[in-house]
């Protein structure tokens, strides 16, 4: 009997060749309709003894693993944030992350409007050391996308929004702000476990959602596919108040699978270069990137400010919990706090292809090549905001359906 992995690879190759691939087995429906299933898939029933099951359940910080009627476990889709901790902990290999690759290829065949690949800031180096942004853009066009958009441009916009929030709200030494964008695990941790700290989180969407919403506002029939290093973005894309901005989420590995199935040698392709992001947006992908970007932008916006940005960062769930517990206890030793659910930041995501240290180096190198240091210096940010109806950068502080969310 063929393994699930072999079946998946076979279906992917057939779909990549343009064949019509239909679902004829209930067990494979998750490959065709991934949005109908939890982000973590249970491929087989758990036959571990109760004590071991409890240990696995304890791995989940969000109580998403629950006993089922068969004496095994189930994944509660509404509670799962896609951190992937349970997948790593299951030494019997019965859990795995959602795979959207076949569904994306089918959607590209059936698209009614333009299709855009939204690439995360952590992408540099992930698909090969010689794969430049321009070559990757060409590759995605060969796959069937009409273009590739660097989400770092929208990290620029969210950096500007958070910097404006800081400049407006942090007026005393005792005031502090928690970053509200970028990492869905960080936000889920605050909302579900440390909810009393939510007043310190400005209402902003993530760069992924901002990018998807912007594309949809300009091209309502567009197909939007985010590509990044973590499963948590698959969960975020389904959250009720932001659902619809991003149609599918692929991991870097899934994107690599598609390119290989279509025999696309990305490093050999011609350049299609359109670099629009600043250094601030590009460094979001590694630990400390968000706070460094916000600090530089606040200094650029208000260089005479008496209360400067004093940052503290935490990466990895244990470190984030430690920092949030200290804040809960009234121990605020900074005024801007950044949390990343993965060690090293997004470059350390569970679906990153290269080591986090190497990923961070690529991110910093790409950041240094940016033409603009901060979003306020970036003419593409200003132009896009004007196109979306923002007369001034300060108008980002007003309610905006694109860049704002109401945390409940």
C-alpha cells in the first residue's frame, strides 16, 4: 500500500503537469479542501497509552489537543494556532502540517482574476543561495501567478503604523507597547493566556493580512497565496476577523515541492526585479527585527522625542512566556516589547528550509541592500498609501479596514 507521502507527491506531479486531478478517496480530501480541516492533520488514530497521550496534550500551549471518543486524540481547529509543537513531539509520526500545494495549483487553473504570490520577508536563501528575488518572481510566473509581491513592503507600512502608535501613546516612562503584528503565535499567546495585557497591543493586522487585503481591495477577484516558513500563518489566515484576505498559505517546502514538480530550475531563470521595501521591512524575519525597525522609524519621525524607544525581545515560546509573565507582574524594563514564537524569529519557523542562523544572515544582507532605511523614506510606501486613500501617513492612526483589526 502506498504511503500518504507517495500519494501526495504523485498527485502533485500530475497536477503540475496540467492533468485534472480529482479527489476520489475520503482520506485524501484534506489535500483538495485543506481549509475544511485543522492546520495539524492526524494521519492515523493515536494508540499511545493514556499517560503518553497526556504528555503530548501538555505540549500544546493552547489546549488544542483533546481526547476523542475512540480513546485517542483530536485537534480542535478553533484552538489550534499552528505552532507545530505537537508535530515535533509525536515521535510516531502520526501528526503533520496541512499541505495546500495541490489546492493552490487547482485554484490557479480556475482563477477568475489575477493571482499573486505573497512572499514572506524570510524568503531570502530558503529556495537556494543563488535564487534572487527577481529569479523567484520569474519562477512564480511560470507556475501560473501573475506576479510576486514582497510582504516586506507591508511590514514597512505596519512598522510605520506601530511607530505612529508609539509616538502618540507612550508619553510617560511607565507606558509601554507590545508589538501587534508579524507573529500569530505571539498574538495568540497574549489573547488566550495573558489577555489582561491586550490594552497595550495596538490594533493592527499582520503584514501578510495587510498585503492580502490591499491586493483584494485593488483587484477584488484576485487569488492571494502567502508563502512563508510557518504553519501558524495557515491558522491566522482563517481567523474570523481577517479571513478572506489570503486564500491559501504555502510553506517554503510546499513552494519548493511545486517548483520541483514543474521542473522549474529557479536559479537559471532571468531576473524580474521590483524591489520596493525598505531595510526596516526586510529585517522583520529575524529576532529583534520588528523592534529595531520601529525604533529607527520613531527616531526618524520624531528625532526630538524625550522618551525614546527602549526595546526588549523574546524568541521561542518559553522566552515569550517569561517576558509576558514579568509584564503581568508589573516588571516592565522597556517600553516596546517584541515577541516571536519561534527561536530566532521567522527564520526559525518549523517550515524554514535552512538553519535559522543562516537565514538571519541572508535577511540582514538583503536588508543592507535596501535603497531606503525606514518606511518614511520609502516613496513606494507613500505612493501605495495615497493609492489606498490615505492623505497623510498620520491617517494610518485612523480606523482603516485594511490595516486595523479589533482584537476580542
